[in-house]
C-alpha cells in the first residue's frame, strides 16, 4: 500500500492550448479512497495517468511513498488500473482473465489458482469462472476487470470512470460494491469520475477540480456544507444549488442579506458580513433547503410563481420564474459572475406530498 503525493505538478501537452494541470498539490494517504471529480477536461485523467506512469510530468514532483516517481517506469510502480472500457481479453475465460497479470509475472500455477479462487469469491464471480466475457452482463464484466486488478495485491488502485458504461441500477450496485472492496482490502485507491453522486458516496475525501486546478479537498459532507467557492457549491449537490444576487444590509443591529424583500440574518458569518455592508454578494441556496410556507409576505419568506413542476415521486422539483442575475462587486470573482449570468431559474425540492401546480404562486 502506498501514499501518493503531487507537489506543484503541472502538465502542458504538446500542442495543447492551456495547461492540463496547473501547480497541482494533493496528498493521498495510505489506505485512503480518494475521488477526483470535476467537469470534462479538468485534468482528472491526466493526474491519474501520471500516477500510473503513463503520462510525463512537465514540472513538479510526484512521490509514491518516499520515492520520487516522476521517471519511474509503470511496471516498477506496482499500481493497478481499471479503465472505463473493461479491456478484458475476449478469447480468455473469466478465470484466465483474472489470472493474466499473475501469469505474465511468472507466479506458480498453484498460487495463481488460489488467488483466482479467493478473488472470484470476493467479487461473487465463482459461478462464472469458465465463461467468456461475451456471455457476461455489464456489471459482471466490470467485476472481472476489478478482479484482474485486485488479484495482484497492488500498492494502489487507479480507476478511471469505471462505472460510466453501466445502467443506473448497476451503477448503484457497483458503487456500493467498490466501496465495500476498498474497505476490506484497504488499498489506497484513486477514483476518477465526473459524477458527483459517485464522488459523494464513495470517497473518504474528494478533490474537486476545475481547469487543471484543485478547487477544494475535503470530506463529501464538508464539500456540501462548506463549499469554498461558487464552482464547488455549483458542482456538488443535485439538483444544483440556486445562485441569487443579494446585498448585505444591517437588520436588527446585525448583518443580514437582502434578496429583494427577503431578509436573511447572518448569524454564522456575522463578522465578515458586517465589514461589507452595502456590498452586493452572490447567495447560494440549495433547492432542498427551501421550505414551503403559508406566510406569504412575512420576513424570511420568498415568493415566486411556479413555472414548471416535476413530480419525482418522493419529491417535487418546483421551477420558479425568478432568476438570479449577474452580481457585481468585490465579493464575486470574474469566473463567478459568469456563473451567475448562466444561473438557471430558482428551483426548490419539496416533499412529494405537497400539491404545487404550474402557475401557482408559491412561498418559501
Ligand atoms: P474527461 O472527464 O473528459 O475525461 P478529464 O478531466 O479527465 O476529462 P483530461 O483528460 O485530464 O481531463 O484532459 C485535461 C486537458 O488536457 C483537456 O483540456 C484535454 O483536452 C487536454 N488533453 C488531454 N490529453 C491530451 C493529449 N494527449 N494531447 C493534448 N491535449 C490533451
């Protein structure tokens, strides 16, 4: 097992316009399940391939345990990678696919047989050992791909969107399965995904990336509760957070944020807010934190017309007419102002037992 650390690592591809990774710093501890998450092109796969030794590092230092690994050949790293396409050998049985890595390393036949049996049992593949991959379901193929990685007892597992080819039900099952295996084996695991549900449910810690930089590294809960910037706030959470434009004001001798008529006292961030009275700010409110209210017009409520209601069964997703507009002022960064402009209309996620119809005036 291994600790993996990036120190000021950058990568520019030949012919690439912008750096794929910029001054990237990340320390993955021994036995940790680390998720790298971010939109397409943010540099996740580049970081993962660097750990595997499949990508040159333009500058900075990658360490695996105490060894500088920048120039270490892939085979000297003893790291196993599971790809999005399972890369199974179609002409080999499940057992031979799992055994492949051990055979090429010259392991003894009885050791191989034991290891294959153990791994198949762990992955519940025992009854399929004689089958060819073409006669397996997507989930079973995925487990064989995992088995090929697991059987070697590597220093670390690297997984690049391993569930993206599966349907929603299987993805859910495999999420739990991979988490269980990682807990049992305690092998350092780096898992790349653009799916925030996978990030939230699987990672001990999650590194949120954008444009080649690390935006925030934290536990899933902390990313949800205390995002450091609008990018993280907008990326983590489903349906996505609402962004509104507001202004800091004084109310009842304390700072509050005003969004039109709506006043929200700021108990927690009082001191910071008190220094910025009158500034315009971006406000993030998660759709699930808006609660329906009968008190239209009362302080602490916000009213809007429902333009569209999606019945999700357990919940209703109510889309409102109002839209957060671009904020200006010191608190909102340039990038974030763009996010405000593209912010969709306000949404609320309310209990499915409520009756809300299109065109209703709703108070939250
Ligand atoms: P995705 O989720 O789409 O796989 P990613 O976050 O894994 O994206 P990377 O594959 O690491 O992103 O790519 C980061 C950036 O580097 C992108 O802008 C991409 O276009 C660029 N890039 C990746 N590979 C190469 C390459 N071989 N040559 C040139 N540019 C590349």
